[in-house]
C-alpha cells in the first residue's frame, strides 16, 4: 500500500454562553467540548503552559472564561506547574488542570505526581497523562497501574496518554480500554488520506476524550516571508531548512495564520479541545477570537501557502520512515525535537528532549551515508534536518 500522504494544494484542507466583560469586548463567544465519558466540559481553546512565564496571562485567561490548562513536569525547566499553581491560587475550582509524567516506572511516576500536586498547590489534578508514548511497548503495565492507584487515592480524576503518533497509538489505546483521554498531534498538514480524522472519530465514538496538540504544525507561524533579503533565505533554497530561530522570532507574525490553523482543528467536532502554547495577552486574545469564528475560504488559502513553506521542515509523524534509516536513527523523533528549537524557539526543551533519544541520535552521522535511505512522502528534507538537529542539539 502506498504511504504517499502528500496532499495537493487544492485538496488537503477539504477534510476535515455569554462571555465575561473582557471577552465580550472582542465580540467573541466561548465554545465548549465534553471530554468523552469524563463529562468534563472544557473550552475548545485550551491554554498550553509549555512556554508561559507570566502568571498574569493565565489569570487573564480565567477572566475571559478559559477553563482548560495543560502543563507537565518538564515544561519551562520544571517551572510551568509552579507558575500555573500560583495563577490558580484561590481560583482552583474555575480550572480543569492536566499535567503529565514521563517517568519510566510506577514508583517514579507516583513520586512525580506528588511533586506535581505540590507545585500546582492542589490535592488533585483533573487529568494525568502518561507523556510522549509513541509505541505500545512504551506503555508499560506498571505505568497503567500507577494511574489506577492515583485514581483510587483521589489524586487524579481521569487518566490519559499523550502521543505524537496517533495513527498507531489511538487504536491501541482504544482496544486497551483503560484510557479516558488522549492528547494527540493533529493539524492542517495532515491530509484526509492519512487517516487521522477516522482514527480520532473512532476513539471519540468509544467515549475517549480527544485533545489536539501541535495544532500550529511546528510553530513556524512566526515567519512572515521566507523571501526576506535580510535573512539570506530564499524559497526553495536549502538554507530555508536551516533557518535561524533568532532571525525567525524577530519577524512579524504572519497575519491570521495562527487563527486559521486553530480554526482548521476546531472544525472537527470530534476534537473536544485544542491546546495552544500561549506566551502573552496578545496571543491569548488572538486565539480566543479564533475559537468562535468559522473556518473560511480565506483560511484555507492561507494554510495552503503555509503548508508550502513548512513542507521541507515539518514531520507529520505518519510513520512512513519507521525502521528505514540505515544508521538506526529515530528519524521522526529527531525531527520533532528539532521543531521545538527552530519552530517554537524552545531550546532548553529541545536539548533535554534530544538527550533522551540516546547516544545513537548524537553519534550516527548522515554524512556517513552516500545516499539517504529515507525518502519522506511528505517532502521533508530529512538528511538536512537531521544534520541540523545534531549540529544544534547533540
């Protein structure tokens, strides 16, 4: 069966309560989803705390009516949970809180949960995820047991899993029958023929709550114009693959691209909420306004252009390259981690995540191969991106 998921320019997008005073001023309305059988009513825009450094932005989100907040032990160098906890002081009942653990054992996971509760200044979290599980073998029985124990102890209300590889992991979790919520990568770069919509629909019909992440397809939304003489980067030039994030972050954000990408995700009613990494009030207000607006033809045209730009850069995690690297490199994971650096500008998170990939990721070199054995069906320049990941992060 063919694994060429590359969409056409025209066809890839075809799939697919009154506010508080501060929000009403923007002329928007809150929209809600219900996380499967959990019954949790969440705003369809979720606040991602991966890059947050100012608790007042979280407080503003609460004032606007946003009620879903996502964090993790490792975000912001371990400070994200503490910042969220500080912002929720005296307002815990207004928020649905989700955090995550990547601990490898039951005892370590339960210890991390206790640390999370302390940092969040709460005695329970609404959703506790086993984080970044991309293969069934990574979802150990003892980790599932840790979630059951945490539920029995009243430290979590619901259990879930986060994964970047939804096509394989969602059906497995659905069959396993022990997962209340799944946090999964889902964005406009994934064409209908890839099968994500049907996979998500099946899980949602089974009562599993669906939360979308990576909705901006790598965070490259801050690039306004790839044909910028000051950056020395031209469309079609190999240097576009090596774009310097310090240059990228200085460019003006492309008008509407963030909002269009969010609206693309939220037009899928099987997605209960989408988490967006929010840094400041300007981003918060832009994402908030996008939550209630319909997806339009103008959005579609904008995302087609955006897909052209990110095509050589962004890995769709489709699995087509699994096991095909002659050097044994974890290609998809390395491309994903590089995105943290040159897509989102999160170098500490990128370096930490790269180190977790093991020595092989740092030592095996693409230059040792005369020809790359990976031919990405989506057009990602794999060898160039892998070299950049090693140059920046190894």
